[in-house]
C-alpha cells in the first residue's frame, strides 16, 4: 500500500490522479488532499478517499469545510501553513498539482522532507528550479516529472547515462492556432484559445499552449530537471501529440516515448514508479493514425516561445518575471480585458523592465513574483485581480 498526498486534488491533474487511485484502491492510501476554495468538492474527495487531512487554501472557507467533514475522521485546515503540512505529512508520495506559484512553498516542503514528488506544478521548476534541485540533492528527494513531455524524457533516459545525452527534443502540438494566420491569432477569443485540439487541461495551461508559452515554460523545466543548457534543448511541432518527447544520444540514436494524449499515462507512471500500472487510456493505433507530422516552430507568430528561451538563457530572476507576467496576462485575457497578442507583449515588456538580484530563497522568488505581478497589472489599462 503506497501512501499519497494529493495537492490540488480538485483540479484537472488532481481528478485524473483520484480516478487512477480509486481504480486501484488496494494499492494506494490517501493521507492528505488540498484545494484552493471549493470546500464542497474537497470534502467529497476527503470522504471518498478517507484522507486524514483536508486543506483549503482560502481561510474564509474553513468553517464550511469543517461543517462538511463533521462526523468523518478527516481534519479540516486552511491557509499556506496547512498546505505545507499536507505536503510534508507522513505520505511516501506527494502529487504536486497546485497550479501557479501558490504551489511553491508546498512543493519545497515536500522536497525538503525528502519525499518522492510527482511534479505537475511546472511553475515550481520554472521559478525556483535551481533552489528545488539543490534542495532535492540535499534531502535525497526524488522528482518524478508528470508533465507529459518531461515524463517522456524521464522514461527515455531510464537505463542510459546522462553524460551520453546530446539533445532533448520537446514536442509541441502547436495548439489551436497552429495553422492560423497572424491576423486570426490577433483576433483570438478566450473560447478559441482554451479549445485545445489534443489535450483536455485547465484554462491557464490551455491558453499557454495556444501562445506556445507552455512549451517555453517546459524548456526551462527541462533545463532544471535534466541539467542541459538551452543549446541542447530543442522544440519540434508535432500536431498528432503521439510522440511525447525525444532524447538524442551521442551515437545519433533517438529514443521517443509514444502514447495517446492522455495525462493519466504520465500520472500512472509517477504513481507506480519504478513499476507500472494499468490505465484505461486509449491504446495507440498507429495504422489508424497513419501519419505523424513534424515542423519547426514559427517564432514570429508565437513570440512567447522565443521570450521563454531568452529568459532561460538570461537566468537569475528572468524566468520568474516571465512566469509572473504571463500568469497575470493570461488571467486578464481570460477575463476579456486584453487581446491575445497582448499576452506576449506584456511578458516582453516585463522582461525588458526587470532589474532583480538572483533569488536565494523561496521568499526571494515570491517577492520577485509579487513585484512583477504588480508591475504587469500597472502596464494594463484595465483593472487586475
Ligand atoms: P487546474 O486549474 O485544473 O487545478 C489546479 C488545482 O490547484 C486545483 O485543485 C485548485 O484548487 C488548486 N489551486 C489553485 N490555486 C490555488 C491556490 N492559490 N492555493 C492552493 N491551491 C490552489 O490545473 P491543472 O490543469 O490540474 O494543472 C495543475 C498543474 O499541473 C499546473 O501547474 C499545470 O501547469 C500542470 N500541468 C497540467 C497538465 C494538464 O494536463 N492539466 C499537464 C501538464 C502540467
Ligand atoms: Mg506538457
């Protein structure tokens, strides 16, 4: 029986994790579950899984959560300290599926506790990658990437020596605007941007897939996870989303991981690692798919990818600024306050204006994040939440 804590249990990754855990209920025991605000859904999950601790980030929802858990063996708690407690409880495996920088302190707590961490929260590596990797080395924590591309790379590296890797090739579906004209992209609506052709995901990451910022964040994520410089990290557009990423070795061999585009596959890999477990994911039928296409990304129509690579190469605070400005801009776009091309424009301006020292702690990272959010809000003429 593997004990697990699920941070972000009410989200897209959290729900898929719960589905897999509930299908294999003899193999897993859930200790803690967390959510941002939805006390009703969290209480339901806590009762179903028989978790010992349920944490809602919003302290104003605590009494609602307590009432809903009355009569159960599950303790209700709220706030950041309680999220950290859920991340460092006595579970073996922590599923880190909170979205955004809100996940930073909980992920760091799990890493410092020396846990095995199934990491979906890409912002943790993008903004605090060096700190997280150092902390994992110090504590002996194991990071299992859940992001499908990094999970694919992790699988391709198994049994190989890291020194023999010459290049990592991340695949990108190209998002809903892959073939759209620059004019059509300029006029894109939130509904069009979140309608991802291949993956079903949360709204923020879906917009990031439409701008290709998601692939840019993944370049930074790959840099920290696999210890390679920007020059050894490539991106190729692959609309079928069947090849989830590739690793090229010094002898010219390229290993790829394939599968249907279903996050339950990488989540299951992390849940069962170092073994594997069955999933209900659709089996890959290459004869029916027929063709797999690949193309170079168009950095003119999708400038966010170029900005992310520049931030990776600049290093220091630049990835934090990139991520924070992007989060604010995406939220404003989803709220109908700015246009689609304004997202990359605001990120570009934030990076040009940024003057920060190299962060040495999660506190430093969160401060750079906060200041950048305020500055990005200030750049917009509309209000900003
Ligand atoms: P989501 O928005 O569906 O769910 C986010 C979860 O985090 C929810 O449980 C929510 O309650 C919680 N949360 C949100 N704000 C919070 C806060 N301030 N404090 C505490 N908890 C908070 O997002 P998702 O699509 O499940 O993505 C989760 C993470 O995984 C993201 O970092 C995303 O980039 C990454 N990821 C997701 C996918 C995917 O297919 N969904 C793929 C790769 C990586
Ligand atoms: Mg991904």
